[in-house]
């Protein structure tokens, strides 16, 4: 049997025939979402001054176990502020994976720094400790300004680890390398809400972390993000700077720094709070869906289902499989077959060093990044596709909200 047909049958066996287009990922909105959003609207507190923002931050901090969570308008905005708070300055370099969503290098660029791309490992699709250490050993020289790239003369200001598809990266190994080179670690945890590494939630291993609540995430506020940190001082500064650096006063407008208008509006936070209340159920459903896919794919030759690392518990934000190297030429045929059958599927992002604005950025060798981009396919992963969510009547259809392609 042709591989593309075998895969179509496996997907069909898990989520059924596509009588209408089955999206890659859509939010699951409980009935409380409308109740909270309506309350925000009825009381008139729809801006960032509304009470739902603080409630959302408190519950997010409680769920992840971090001391401070600061809600922002987007995940990219959160990551940009993380780099600023970590001391990244214009002209610095920040190490990040070449396999990531474009928001990662964009946030680095927005603080005036230069992305420096390092390879990932194929077992996690996240920053490779071996590639990171080899690259730093090759280029770093000590200087008065800190670790410096001998090839460019620029300061290396931080390392950014992205947890790809919700699966935690090799955090302890990366953190140890960062400590050796005296580099702050920033976690791009945009995709990993609900994922843990050695029992601890992602986003709590580095100095700061950024999360995303975009429309396609496990928890969606429509658009939004958050900064996580266990450093109280940095948490307070993050909230201050994202609120235009305005000092508290009953009527006076005094701003003591160059800040951002990056606070999440209350109406978005209300939407997120309702989902936070059922997040354990959403994670459980997505893990059940992943287990169903794993069983369905075990009899298909030529692929490897992407599973959580042994030291981690993943939210399985997006399920996917890796084609054998000998089958990578079939990627687009498989994508067309699955999409034509009504299952919205996609490859991974184009590698960052292949994008025109980042082609001249410094990088180490990137063989695994390029291989993963040629061989990975993501498949429908919405929580309501799991059997455990069937018939609950709490999704966006029951709420009368339209399906949106993401």
C-alpha cells in the first residue's frame, strides 16, 4: 500500500472521516468563556485595566508554579520583553534554534540584536545541547563585556530554548551549558503550556520565559501571551514596562522609562481564564488523542510518531510524525493526500536561516534542522478530537462561534 494511503487510513481510524474540513488545531471554549466575556462587557472593563487580567495572571502563575506571570498582547511581545529584561542590547547576538516559529528571531531582532542559529536534535526537535556546546566552544572568547563571538566581535547576550510542538527541550543540559558560559537562558514556551520536564512546568528553568495564547494554542485568548519568571523583581519590572512604564498615581501621567503598551485586555483574559479552569482536562484529552495516533501509526512503515521525551510529560500541542529519510521525497504527496481528504495538515516551519531577512545571520552547522524540515508532518490535534471530549457540548460549536482556519 502506498504510504500516503496508509497514513490517510490511520488518521481516519483515529478521528473519523472528514465530512467537513478538520482543522489542524482550534481552541476549545467552555461555556464559562461566554459568561466571563459577557461579564467583562457588561461591566465595561474590557481594557487592560479590567480585573480579569489580574485573575488570569494569578491562575496562570498557580498552574505553572511560577512566582509571577505577566499577561501581554502577544507571545512575541512577551518574548521581546524577556530579552530586554535579560539585558540583551542592540548589536548583541542571541543563540536560538534555526527550527522554530519566526516569532523567536523576530523578537530578538526587535530589541536590536542578531539571531545566531544553532542546530536541533531530531529526538526532541529542540535546541541540541551537543550542537550548542560545540558552537560556543568554537566561537566564544572572554572579554570585558562578557562572552564574545570571536568571528563577529559581538557580545553573545543570551540563549533561547524553544519547546517545539509542546515537547520539552533538554533543559537541564542546556541550562548547564549556559551556566558554564555565563549566559542567561530564556525559554520560548509558546507551545508548551501544560508540559513538564522532570515534574516541573516548562518556563521555570530559565531566567524568564514567554508563553503564547494565539488562536491555535492549547489555551487561546484570541491573541495574547505572558511572561513567566520566579524572579519577583523582574516580574514587577515586566508588568511596569508593559504598562507604558507609568508610575502609579490617582491622576498624574508620569512615565519613568521607555516602555511598551503590551498589556493584555481584560476581555481576552476573561476568555483565557475560562480555559485555565479546564486546562488539566484539555491536556488529558490531547494526550489521549496522541496515544490513539501512536497506536494507529505503529503499523505504518516509513514513519516515526513524534513522542514526548522520557524525562517529560508533554501537552502534545501538535501531533506529528517524522518520515524516514528514505521517504522524505513523499512529504508533499502525503500533505496533498491528507489535505484533499479533508484533514488539514502541514509541514514544520521553513528553517529560519532560509528566510530572506535571516540568511546572513551567524550560525553553526544545521543538518538536523534541515532534515526535520524536510521530513516532519503535523496532523489535526484539537482537544475535541479526543474520545474523552466527545459529547461534552462545551466547544465553540455549542457557543455559536465559527470555525476558523489557523
